[in-house]
């Protein structure tokens, strides 16, 4: 890489502006009258926020730097099939609006896991909280460290300076401005994300000769592989793994993740919350499609000179930063805009994460276990919430070092973590909301089994790597590299030969365990969820199930279905195993 292709003064200026504006938004809401006076205002904006900013915040906080850096690299390496995730996410938005949103919003709770305490007991609640906190610790470490590492290797931007600066700014505006600062900085940051991706898409297309040529090159290179209807669950991506696995994964994120649900609860009405969820889907689609098209541009630019094979970089996560430096080398400040867009994704995710962790620890541990809590003034309770945000902010910076132990495509890593820890959680919430017969014993055991099974699959797949035929990348070339020589070509051919020999050996030694560990990471969430539900129901039935469940703790759609089914029948008297419902009907204890 030439000396000119590193971060310049204008790039640092643009990046710094993004950090200053983000911090400024937090200061504004901290100084605004009535901004963060109570814990209710600090954590859910006094439940008076409108749909539009919440929608953009929902989209921004989940997409993160993983989308900005990971999605283009995914398309470049494996093709465009990841675009199908937008369809599975649409199914999730419908599920969220119909089943889970009405339940959570009408309970008027602050912590999602308080619902499990009301429906079951505190043991299930604490089990779920521990799963959530573990998930957030790992996830925040990934979204903080991985983009910083990728950008530092390519741009020359110091790794720990970027991690510390973004972490400190994020902690500052989240701790002083609360949920309103988080939401409105997310709005600003998603605009920066879109601007950075659009700049790459437009300039990259011009660099190649127009988007028509980009599309043609991508088609010729096999990058437009939108559909693969193979039913083999070991294959990394197929239509079915993304549609089924993606739906479960999105549902886990949107229906049992405090960071997302806390934003729904901040809306002024259930109708506004529903609008926010639907609008959020359109925002997600816009960013995801743009990021994937950037991957097509990336392939068109490097069609004949793959940066990995030519040793310009050593990690697929460095592809997007390298592309930016290559196509914007003559345009000062634009590389800084892309880096700002990547770190905007990091800021939005981390701010939402530490705000939600503060809410969970305060509501699920401190307020229930510390007796003096109820005697504290509102200002002291708010101060404790802010101190928790500061603690988790610094913790997320420290956890960036732990994330350095993880290797591979950043998008796959993040979705694997989602599946391993959130799969059993959505199973628990499904048991609680849709299965009146489920009880605390069944749910606790079900989550435990789901976690063990999910972690066994995840850890096993890291120790015993899947066969190459299930994770095969698309073809690359170095035929057009200016510096390509006989030595480079020979090493590539030797590597290909050794890979072939290894693959043949793997096929000969393929066992039952190898088949299990080769399961696509997209199925981790369904495995965790369904095993939790299955075991939870069996144990619940064996322990006589739940009795006298308050109908307020069941999904409202169950009441609607019950009224439709039994509207012409004579209303039976209330029995010991039944529960009184709306308009005098009752729901017998079946799932």
C-alpha cells in the first residue's frame, strides 16, 4: 500500500466532528429542562417519544459497524444471499407487532425480564437477566473491537485511540442524556452511516464505469446468488437457513432483547410503538441493501486482483476500509466519512446496550434485592442509573480486548452469538406468552437445556471446523495484479492443492459429530429456542403445569383467538384449572 493511502488531516477532522456532534446531543438533553430528572425519564423518556426517532434508533442500534464493514465483505466473499435477511426480518416485525409488543406495552414494565418474574418467579427472571448480560458483554466487545481493528490495519488509525475515544464519547452522552440522547444520536448516526455507504456505492460505481457494469461483473463472478433451495442444514447459507434461521434470530433480537424493547416502551402509545417497528424495517432495508450493493462494487473493483490473495490485507473485515482508501485517495475527507459511518454504528449499538444494561441491573437486581432502594429519592435513583451506565461503558471498552480472541467474518460471529444466547431466551418468552400450561420449573429447565445445547454446538463448531464444502467461498483472481508474479501464483496453487487434499481427508473421516458441528450458524437460534420450548413443555406437564395464570401475562392474541373459537358456546363456570378472561370466557391450560 502506498504511503498516501492512509488517514489524512481532513479524514481525522470529519471523524472528530462526528464524535463532537454525538457528545453535543447528549449535553443538550442533559441541560434541557426535565431531561433526566427521574429514572423513568432517564431510561424510557417518560414514555412520551414519537415513532420516527424511535424507528431510526431501532434500525441504527442493531445494524452497527458490523453492517458497514461486515456486509460488504460477506457479499464479496460469499455472494448476495444475505439480502434475504430483509424478508425474514419482515416476518419478525409482524410477529413482534402481533404477539409481543401488545403484551409488554400493556404491562407498563421497565425491564423486559420483570415480565418473567410476574409470569413465573424470580429464579427464571435472574436466569434470563444473566443470559442477556452475558450476551451484551460479548456483543459490545465485538462491535467495539472488530471495526476498530479492521480500520487501524488499513487506515493507520490507532486501534486503542479509536476504541477509547468512541467508548468515552458514547459513555458520556449516554450517562448524562439518557434514552433521549441515545435515540437522537442514533438518528444522527444512521444518517452518517447511510452517507458513508452511499459515498462508497456512488464513487465505486463511477470508478468501475457505472452501476450497470458493476452488476454485469458481479453476475459473471457469481455474486448474484440470491437463491439456493438446498435443504442441507449444514450448508452455510441457503434460502431456508436464512428464511427460517433469520426469522428466529430477528425475533430473538426484537422480542426478548432489552435494548430493543426499551425503545418500544419509550413510545407515547402502543400505536406509536407499532409504527416505529414498521418504519424501522424500512430503515434497516435501506442500510442493508446499500451495504450489500457496496459489496458488489467491491467485487467489481477487485475482480482481477483480490487483496487477500495478493497479500495487501490479511482479514476479510479489512476489505471495506481498503476499498475506501483506494477509490477516495484523491478526495480529502471522504475516507473519514466512511470511518465515521462505521464508528457511528458502533456508538449507536454501544449506547443502546449500556443504557439497557443499566435498566436491567437497576430494575432486576438493585430494586428487588437492596432494601434501602425504596427509601431513596428520585434524584438518587437516577444518579445510580447514570453511574451504572458509566460502569458498563468502561466495561465495554475493556471487553474489546476479549473480542480480539475471536476470528472470522464479523457478521457471522455476531449472528452466532445472537443464536447461542438469545435463542433459549426467546424460547422462555414464548413459553410464557403463548403456553398457559408452562410453569417456572419447566421454563427454567428448558432454558438450561437450550443453553447447553446451543453452546455445545457453537463451541464444537469452533474446535471441529465444518467441512470446506459447506463453507466454500466464491472464486477470486489475481490475474490483473500489477505485482503478481510466479512466486505468488505458485503459493496460491500450492495452497489450493493442500486445501483439496485436506478436504478429501475430511470427507473420509466425516463422522456423526462432524455432521452436527457442521450445522449452519443460521440454525443456532432455532435450535436454542425450540429445544427450550420442547423441554419446557415436557417438564411443565410432568410437574402439573401452571394454574391460575393471570390473563394479563398471556399474549393478547390468545384472548382474541379464544373469543373467536368459543364465541357461540355457552360460557362454562370458572374451574380450578381455568382462568377468567375478557367478557367472561376462560382459557383452559393448554398450549
